[in-house]
């Protein structure tokens, strides 16, 4: 688990390097080398503490030890020369294993600034490795800053999820273990520790013989397509007592040389990303596909020994998508391999990805003996699902592990559970899963209500409402303008969550409608049933209709009957239970997702008496009023700078205080000018919903050559960037050195004793109307540099500026408090609805 200190230190190290090493890939290399350098010295120090000797920094290389490098009194240039020589010569060090020598091969220091190096090494010195996974945390976070994922779609598997899977699969000392997409070898190391722990006596002594320990190390094998990951895996395995780790650079999906190698246990979190155009696999796979997740699952199933077991993570597409390859794969799993499915909450892989995932557990022997499959649901994994993944008290993993392990143990012992439900799961007959050709592995399809879990009955949506598919109108049917006889038609664009947008309706001749049921009525609920997956299931409450209006083919109507209030029903359809149901039952193709009305009709909702529905709605509407009031504060807040007429007015082009720089764009057809190490901002980096944007990263980068061969300028950190072309007046403060395109005019503060960027940015917001008025141009409006430079801002003393900024920050805190109020009362709305669903809600529609 990436902890806050590790993230902060890596961010700080990158910030220190960015001025001297602007290329992010070079930053990763420099930080990785330094981390391993420090790590080797830590191992030496631990060896000394235990009465041993140093091995990494010994002999001629003793003078490069970390303590000598960081000792007080060593001059800046001496430190620089010592470190530069150390990393250059480390590949020649006979005291370190070949693995480490390979890492330092061709290493060098790309800058000669002693102060930068000292600040950098000071940050690296803060890392203390009490176990080697910290190195993996640091390295994989470094990968994430290059673009959220590695080039092949890798992202870090949380340690507690790895350990959970390993504990359920339970590898033994004499079994071979394979991870065909091993990353940093997390699954292999966790399995090794699991076997050691299982073979440790009550006195703490190992029950393994020396021969068994030697053979054990040879049982673990990993493949990875990335040389960087292979290199890190080798180091990680070595530091866990693997003298000759079996980690291979190998493309599992396109290479055939290891196809005939099988394993007793396979554990993995394979990449979910397929490259543009898909994978081009060889023809030995049982399931023909170009999707990496399909091929990996097929590979792992087919490469188990006859008594082999597997546990691995899959994206939700494997669980329910309706492409032929996905259905064929699920059929194969159900019939020959699958024993259990564990659904994980979305957000487990934050901050790298918010993708929803599940764990599949395979057991070839048990799958042939049993005619059932276990489905379990993890609501909480011990951490919140935000970007920071902070620890929380709720954790379902231990309970699921106990129940699932007991279930599997009973099957192996020939004593299968007679119950179809556990606290966290349900057991389903394979015959039921195979009842349709979908072989859907979403457990909400199979769960039944838990007796006594709620005071109200659950009923299918189709029992309380009529579901009506929208009309299909041709493009040629649409009228250029409305007439008295025309019929307005609502589409996804017109049907917003807050209501129907009248000017987004299109019109067709009234004569085309032959079914009056497809006219909207007050109380109807419009739902998007064919659209992008993101918009699927979005609902619109039709409160009134000014004139007869129909709805398009991508929309459907849910028309409640007398047993349910429309105001209650729409709240049920906006719950997490409904959203998850829509996502898991969507039929997704390349361009669009569909939700069948027959499937939607099966969605179950709690149905209390009408008077209870009215009470719930009244409670929710009270909360909604608070939300609307808080949102009005946010929408109407505008910071105000109190201007004293005695303050001097200073032009932005005054060279004693400021410097105005324009931006530029390198030639687009010169590839060497792009995707380099220089952050380069465009309008996309200043979103319109931000008052003042603090810029710490950019969507695009240019190279040093691109910077030199264009009119772009490298701005120092804490300048004020202002969009000045087409969209005029978006303002930001760059917290890192960067360049901009020519659509910006940028204010560099030359005299920081007279101005601070936060105040200048605030003052610039008052000039936006002036900038817009002074803009000129035929194709697009732009304020030219000469006019921009003559703009004036009031410039009081720095002390007054700081006071103004602090005051506005206090106001912003109040605005943020309203944001928190909205979040809190939105949770109250969800809680009000959830109460009526009862504790058994997840056993019906949430999986």
C-alpha cells in the first residue's frame, strides 16, 4: 500500500530534479538508482548490527558507503564527485550480485549542481526499508507519475489483496507457483512467506529441511513483458533469500517458447489494458480474442496442472460482457475450472485506477467434483475508496477468507456445505449459471432475499411500473423548426438529471407517432438505456409536460403504477444498488452499451406502504433543500479584493517587478520536439470550473529541442499564467517550471519582495473583463502582449498582499465547508434510501 510519506518523498525528489532533469523517464532512473544505492547500504548496516560484515560496500567500494557520502563536513563538490563516481563504477563492484550490477550498468549523473544533489540525497536518506516492499511502492509510484500506468497497463496490487488471494489458494511447499504477469513479484513473495509460515513450528523454528528450503526457492517463477519490472522483481526476490530468482522477460500472450510449462498454483493481477488494435496472440489459446484480459484468463486456466489451483484479479468485463469471446471464456471456466468469485469494491486500485474488479478462484480437481460455484461480496477492504486509501475499521476480507476457505475445505473433504448462503456469500448451482448462454458471473443474478433482513418485501421493477422503449426516428424525419403540428422528442442531451432541457429537444411530424404510450406523462421516469457506459442508467424525473413530447430510441420510460410513488422510485433508481446493477448487466460493444428492458424489469426494489414512501421522500426533500442552499453559496461566491486608492498601480510590464512572457508551440510534424521532459500547458490544463488553478502537472510535454526551436519560454515556478486567446481569462499559478503555448500571456515575478503569485493571480481575476474588451482579431479574439503589459494592478506591500490572500483563503475554506455539507447531506439521502433496503440489500441487487 502506497503510504503518504513514500508519495511525499518521491514527489519531493522529482520536484528537486525537474530543473536539472526535466525528462520524467530520466527522473525515474535517477530516483531508482539512488533508492537501490541506499537500500544496499541499509542491508550492509543491518548485517553489521547482527554481527556480520558489509558485503555491498566493502574493499575498494567501502569509501562509497552511504554514511561516508552523507557525512557532515563533506563539501558540495566532494559529495557530487563521490556520488557520480560511485554510481558510474558500481557495475564493477564484485561485492554485489549480478542483478545489482545490471541495474547500475551505464548509470551516470546527468547534472553537475552540488546543491541539487545534496537536496536530492537528503530526501533519499529519509527512506528506511524495514522490508523490501517499500522499494516496490516507491518504484511503482514512480511509474504512476509517468501516466497513471506502466506502458503495458501495469498498476500495483495492494499488499492486503495479494495476501488474501494467497491465503485462500494456500500454496504448499512442494508445489510450483507461477505469476505470468509478475510486476514486482508481489504474489510470488507473498506465496513464499505463506509457505514459510505454514511450515513454522509453535516455537518459531522452521520445519523445513535445508534441502526443502533449497527446492522451495526453485518453485517460484515469474514472467513480465517489461524489462524494468523484471529488473525490479529480480532485486525484490533476491532480497527475500532467492539466490537465483526465476524471473523472465517474456511476453505471455504472444510468445510460445514457455507454452508447455505448467504450474500447480497460478496467482496474478494481469494487465487489463489492450494496445490499440488489440493483442496478436499465437493460435494455441482455446478462446480466440485480441483482448489481453481474456487471453490472460485463458492462459492461466489452461496452464494449471490436473490438480492445480489459481487466484487472480479480473476486470468486470470478464464477469458480464456479452462479446462472444467473453461468453466462451466464462463457459470454459464454469464447466472446467471455476469454484468461486469474489467481487471487490471499485476503488481498490486507487490512485492508479478506479476500475471495478473481481477475484476468480480456480481449482481443476474441485471444479470436476462440484456442481456449484461460490459468490462472495467484499464491501470494505479495510481502506476507504478515495485516492489516498486511508485505513478504516470496516474490513470484510477476514470474514470472506474464513467462509470461502471453509467452503473449499469442505468440498475437498467430501463434506460440501448444505447451506446455499453465508454471511458474505451465496452458493449457486452451475446449472443455474448456465441457464442462458451468457454464463454471467455477477452474483446479483443468483442471490435471494435474506429472511428478516428488511421489514418490506422486495419486488421486481416490472411489477410496479410499465417499461416502454423509445421511438426510432430517422435523421430525415427531423424538422428544421418546430410547428404547431410537430412533436418534440427527448434525447439523452435533453434528458438531464435535473429535468428536461427544452431547447435540446428536436421535432418530428406528429403523424409519425402511432402509440400514445410513447408520450411523456407527469411522474414518468426517463432512463438512458442505450448510450456510453458512463451515461447508461441516468434518470430524469418528468415533473410536468408543457406539450405532448415523445422520447428517442436511446431512452426508455419507467411509468410507475399506483403501488409506488414516482418520487420514491426515482430515488431507488439513483442508488448505488441500481448503478451497480446497470453496470453489471449492460451489454457493451465497441461504441455503445445497452440495457435490456427485460433485465431492467428484474431489478428488485423494496416496496414499503405508500405512507412510508411519503415519509422517506419528505425526509429526502428536506436534505435536498440544505444541499440546494449550500450549492447556491458555492455558485454565487466571488472573492473580493478591497482596493485602497493610495496603493500604487503597477503595470504588468514594469521590469522592476514583473516580466511578461508569451508562449509558443513547436512544429507539430517534428516528433523530436514532443513528448520530452518539459511540461507544456494548453487550455486543457486550466479547467473552467476552477477559480485559480494550481498547476503541478501537465497533459502534454515538449522536449528541450522543442523549447529551443520555438517561441516557447521556460517559466520559473510560481509564475502566473493567463489564457489570452479565444478563451480569455483562465488563470493559474505554476508550481513547477513549465512552458505554455501561444494562447497564454504569463507574468513572471522578478521582485518577490514586492509581489506574491497568489495575490497577483487574484488581482488578475479583476482584469478579465478588461482583457476581453481589449482583445481583437477576426478568426479569434486575443489580447496582444503590448496591451497585456500595460494592464495595471494595485500593488500594496507584501505584508498586505499576504493578509488579503489569507482572508480570501478563509472565505474559500467556508466555501469548501459548503462543499463538505453537500457531500454530507447527499450521504444522508443515500442513507435514507438504504434504510428501507435493509441489511440484505447487497444480497439482492448489489454485487
